[in-house]
């Protein structure tokens, strides 16, 4: 009685161990019947997956021998996952990556340069609206093609402007106009408590803040990407930080951030009809259009010394680990080309000019503002050094957090310290 | 006889092999690799470059590493005593075998079962400076509450406050410890004229010391590994006031992809926890009693 039990348990354990060692069933690149499987990785999630699926459906209808398998990973782990997959040579054939991650992925040799593919397939790269190819370029070579994008703009709630009989902001307005308008629209009750704010600002959002720096005529890093002294601590940057801080502290026309850690400060005043304006990207726009508290208007961000804007961008490229880069390019040129843009246009700003024009978006009173801003783009700071995110970004964030938390903080001292910290971090990494 | 022994040995290894293989492949292996990685510069994709002790040398001049050690030690110093005392207090409250006491035990224990992220999100609502439950309640007494997670002076203390929800775990351990104290001791103490306060200090506390010790070690290790609350609620901010060491390791490894530096940080964390735990073990002989005897 004892023996068979003994034998059985050993057999079960052995089979368990062996089955654990067997290679798991993973999708093979080429399935039966000559069909090819292309894997497409994206950091989008939820509703954002619908356009991907729609485009894949259209593509598969036209190319019956290709199956595109969408692999969404939303949240902060997306890049970590991509890099792990890349180092295991198991990355998706097509990878979606955001603007400031492009140089670091490319220097890690993750993407295939597209130039020969573009030439051989006669892909017309001039179909895009201005400025949309640049974020996918590193050292003059094209690695990614655009998916979607957004510059910054100022949303305004016409209801609150009408109630206060303040004229709507006009294209070409200045920082002084912004301050004056915001002051007119900030309302206090008898106890001095603010009941309506002039403008909702995106807190310590460093990349968004690059607009203010560019508009003041400044730059956060030297053109050669090596020095912060003379750039981050320059009078232009100091003016931008001081003006931004004063909107919060001195003039009190902007509500304090609700959640310093949330993207854009986590404020809900504009959505609740408690703030007249809001500076941000296009992402929450469809919600604002449906919001009963808001009659929406959009205007370009005000200029200071310079009229400037910054671009936020996502694109697709082909992984170096792809076993079938030719088929991957076929899908890439579809999803990033005109057929893809026909679908994106219902979800985001389309990158292809003909689609933006034919759908009437370029002339639309709201969408036209976003698209028009592509003519005023200043280069983002990350394009000057691949180490931006781990050196200067934390230093700048510290400055912004400090001035928002403490209205009396000395901007010049903070910026000098930030330039020093960023330089020390950069020197350590660049050595 | 020998063959029987060999058979037994064989079946022993076969039987523990699932654990052994798992341990070697998924624990010991990665630990060894992380030690090697800590002597390299490695970004996951390109080949690691051997840099010797450079990563460890860089630690000494890294202001964020020093800040993260400060934050972690402050949190440990605040959390551990509160957890030990709070858990004990709860255990004493729910100890009497009264009708319905099970409900209270369950209620106090429940938060420790919830997922870390879910409970941090609930706390985020409560701590919201505008209209959050806590500042609303303070407002009833005419107190303007601080901006909690948005204020570098309060953020870490807000995280300490969040951790009160973990008291249920130590409460359960204390309850178990209390139940193993022989009732005769209380009878004898009562006969000698000891009141309930005296009984607590002369009987309960000394006989509970092994449980207290166990809780102490667990809490110290847990606080050194704290990550979730700061990761979800503050991401280390504002102004790095909640930058725990593990959060900093995560940032270096999975946001900046400095795997070598992150591995060096992780080994420093390991050394710190090891030294602290050994010190606590050593301290046992001064204050921990096992069934009436001092431990050796």
C-alpha cells in the first residue's frame, strides 16, 4: 500500500517539474497557411485601443496573409517591459514610443533606421504636417513615424467670460494679456476666499513648462547638450519661472495643485466650471466638449519675447529584433500613413496633412488652433542630450515644486542650484 | 540497508526539487546576477561594462541616495514604535471573549487584507486638502488642515498615518501570543494581589516579548522595503520628501535603466537590513523572555 503511493507522488512531482521546464507555447511568427504574424506594442489602454483595432482590421482586410497582434501595456511599466522584451529578443515587431523616449531607445539600438525602407517603398514622407517627423529622428536618421501628437493651447470657458463681460482671448495675445484676463476672471467672496479662478495651470509638469521657457526666449540647456550654466540659470528662464510662480502666488489667479504627483496637477477646477482658462494639451478636449459646465473655446498660448509652443508626440518604429521587418514596415507605413490617419482623426489630431485638410479639421475653430501651432514649435530639451530625463528634469521639477509651494522662494538661487545639480548628474553619466 | 538509504535520499531530493529548482532559478540566481550587475554599468540592452566599485563610490556623493536613506530611517523610526504600540493596544481591546468581539477583530484586521494600491487610493481621497474627509473633519473644529501629501513638511507623516491601517496584522500576532499565556499565571498573580495594570506589566508584557520581538523584526524589514504608498501617492515628492530607498532603486532601474547602479543600491539596502536585524537579534537577551527564561 505504501509503495505505489510513494511512486505516484514522485511521478507527479517529476511531471510537474518537467512540464515547467518545457518551452511555453508562444505565438510563432509564421502561422499555418503562409500567414505572417506581426506583433504591435502600444502603451495605450482602454478606449485608446479602439482606433488601433480599427486600423488593424482595415489592414488585415487588405492583406489577408498578415495577422497583426496588438499587445497593449498601459501604465508606467510599458517602457520597462519593452526593454526587457528587447533584451530577451522577444519584443513586438512594431513598438510605439513617446517623444522623449526616442533617443534613449535609439541609442540602445532598439529601432531599425527607416531610410532605406522609405526610399525603396517610395513612401512619401512629405505627407505629414510640419514638425511631425522630427521627433522620430535621431542624428539625422528617421527611426519612427508619427502616430498622434499635441502641442499646448489655452482652453477657455466662454460661459465664464460672457458672465464677466470679458472679451475672449485672441491669437497673438501676450503674457501681460494673460495675466490681465486671468485677474479679471478671478472672483473672491466676501471672506476673501476665491470662488472662481482665472487659469488652471499644470503644476510642476516640467515638459509642459518648456513652453514658458521658449516663449521667454530662453533655453534650459546649451545647444551642444553639455552645459546647464548660462542656460537653466539665465535671466530668460528666471523670468519664465517667476511669471509662472506669480500666477500661483503673487497674483493668486491659479488654484494650487490638487495632487502634485498627478499629470498636470490633478486639478478639476476648469472641468467644474470654476476656472475660466486652462493651459494644457489636447488630451482632455473631448471630455470638455461634452461637459455641460463648459462652452469651449481654444486659443494659442500667449507669446512673450517669442511666439513658441512645444510638441508632445507618439510614434511607431520597427524593433531591431523583428524577424520580418519588411512586413512590419508594410504595416508601419499603413498605420502611420494616410489610411491610419483616416481613423486617428476621430480620436486625436491626424498627422497627415491631406487628412487634416479634407476632414475640415485644419479650418475648424478649435482643431485648427492645435494644428496651426505646429508652425511655432521650439525644440524640446531632451533633443539636446540623451540624459535629460535623469539629470535636468528632476532639477527643474524641484524648482517648479519649490516656487509653487513657497511664493517667496528666490527663483535665481533655486535655478543656480538646479543648474549645478543637473550639471553634476550629467557629468557623472557622460563620463 | 545502504540501498534503502540511497533510495530515501533520492526521493528526498526529488520531492524537494520543485522548491529547489525554483529557489535556484528564481531567487539565488537573480541574487547572484544582481551582485555581479552592481559592479557594472548596464542598461538592459547593450552589454554590461565592468566598472569595479564605481557604483558604490558614486553612492557616497549622490544627494538623492542620502535623502532616500534619511527618509527611510525617519519612516522606520516613526512607524515601528507606533505599529508595536498600536497593534498591542488593539489586541488588548479585542482580547476579552465577549459576544460580538469577533466582528471587531475582523474589522481591525480587514485593512491588511486589501491590496496596497486600493487602500492608498482610498487614503488619497481622505487626504485631499480640498474636501477630503480628514481636512473636512478638522474644519468642524475650526482647524485648517495642512495640505498633507502636497506639503514636503507633512507628506512623510501622512504616509506614516496611512500605515495605521496595518495595525491589524500585528494585532493578530499579539492575540495569538496572548492566548498562549497560561491562565494559571494570572490566577497566581491575582492571588498575590496584583491588579490588572500590574498583571499586564508583570505577566502579559514579559510573556508577550517573543511576539513583540517578532513584530519588531518584521516591521523593521517591512519599513525598509516600503514602496507602494509612496509609489502610488507621491512618487517620492514633493521635493523628494517621501523618496524611500526602494522607490529610488525602482526609479534608477526601471525609469532610468541604470541597472548596475540600482543593483548596488539594492545591495546597500540588503546590508542595512541585515545589520539591523542582527543587532535586534543580539538585543534579544536583554529583553525577550521565552516561557519565563531569558533567551540565550
